[in-house]
C-alpha cells in the first residue's frame, strides 16, 4: 500500500511538472517533453510489459531472493 501511494504521488508530481513546463515556460525542447509524456497513451500495456520483460532479462543485476533468481539458479546450476 505504501509503494502504491508513493508511486501515485510521484506520478502526479511528475505529470504536474511536465504540464507546468509545457504551458508556463518557453524552454527549448518543452514540446518534445510533452510528446514523450504521451507515449504511454499510444502504446498498449502488453507492448510495454513485453519490452520491460525483455529489458530486465538482458540486464544482469544482482537480484537475490526473487522468482527470477530461483528460476535462474535452477536452470544454470
């Protein structure tokens, strides 16, 4: 519950910051930031999920005591 609340708060703060930068400033690249913030609306959730799975399978991080770690250790010895 704490993680969900923190994530929602962070999303609102980040979205508000992007909106404020886009509408209230004249910074270069503000429209690019605006378009980049709309990417999640244009991609179906399954596409993002598959991309994240592929990314985390390629990046080797020392993740211990997880399902990924137990599957990896049973496969690779």
